[in-house]
C-alpha cells in the first residue's frame, strides 16, 4: 500500500485542476449536483481525468467532493451514496491506468455542526466515515479532505478518515484575506490550522480554492514557517468574475507558471488547481517542474 514517504520520494507532484468548472463546460442538463455525472455520463468524467493526466497530473481526484450522504441528501440522493462514490473511483482508476494515483476527494458536509448548527459532531463523524470507507474500499490511494472553511469540521473529517483506515490523509482549507491576515470563515489562521492538523495526524496539509494564486502562496509561506509537514496548494485561477452572464476566472496558465516557480521556492510538495483552472494550467505547472528537476 502506498505511503506518504513513497509519495514524497518522487519529488514535487502535480495534482489535477478544477473538476466542478470542467463539468459545467459540458453544459449537461442532468449533472446537478455534479456527482451525478458519475452515473449519467461516465465517459465525460473520464475525458476530464484523461486531459489532466495528459497534462502531467501525477495524482487525480475523484469527483466525490459533495459525495457524503448529508450533502447528497440536499438533492435527495443520499441513498445513492455508495453507488455515486464507487462509480467515481472506478472511472478515475480506469483513466489513471496505474499512471497516476487516485485521491478520494471529500468536501464539507454543507450542514452546520454544533454549536453553530443542529448537526452533532458524532453524526458528522459518522457521515464522513461512511463516505471515506466507500472510497477506500473502491480503491483510492489516498484521501484528500478539501475546501474546509472550519478547522473543527476538518478535524472531524480527518479523525473519520483515520478511523476508516486511510493510510494517507491530506487536509486543505480555504482562506480569505482580511485585516487580520488570512483566515478561514471560522477565523482560523493557516499556522494554527496546520499545527492542529499535524497534532491530529494529517499526512499533509495546505490550502485550496480561495482568492487565487497570490493569497495561497502566502498561506503556504505561513504554514511552512511553523511546521515541517508536507504542503499541497491548489488555488483558484483568481476570483470568479461575472462577464456577459458567464463566470470567468482570469489567472492564466502563464501566471500559473510563475506561481509554480514561487511554490517550488517555498518548498511546497504538491501543486494543483481549483476552480477555473484547466489542463492548460496543469500543463504550464508541469513544464516548470520538468525544467527545475
Ligand atoms: Zn475552488
């Protein structure tokens, strides 16, 4: 079974780019929530994975970000939790064909946990554990808990992953910049987050989504200062802008090349993209990595 040391021994590795915005580009009528593409259009999903692998991704993510029972319940799909997650892993593995690792993507539950909401910590834990057990059983190489805006929820998900038997678990949070510096929606800083996640046994930590290339480098820099845990950053291609009724992300593959150079010099271990990034961004990062190795 793959270990974090084995992954780290391969040098800086590339994750993939956006999944959600890539699915939107197909303009399919029956992929709301986007996890439905796993069942309704497996060929289209495979196409996205293959593009990223061709662009140089060493690790691709399953299309299961919103695949927990509670999140799927928001679309009355909770009873399909096993079917949806299993299909996602199968499709990613078919695309990877052993040439890329497959990370099981796990996102927030979409429901507030006590004391902020009604959901008990125990139910949140059990919901994460259920999804992660399905992903592991279907054969993912690692678990990536991502786009977390609450450190408490991230810690619940991390504990559930470990209880489910995950051997490699990464956690990435989303930060906003404000007067106090970078903070999650619940007010946690990158340095606080990485220290608490390390204490709870995360194998790598980092940041994804958010405001774009510059802010995420600041998050990585802050984390690096306080902790030696491996770091993953997956920025959005800038902030989304509405132009002629379309959502546009303006940070280009050329800008992503400069971002990759900065990430390498900061000592980041894993690089990928979030909303608005495409295979062209990953290709740009790959060209920089190949030159620097
Ligand atoms: Zn994003």
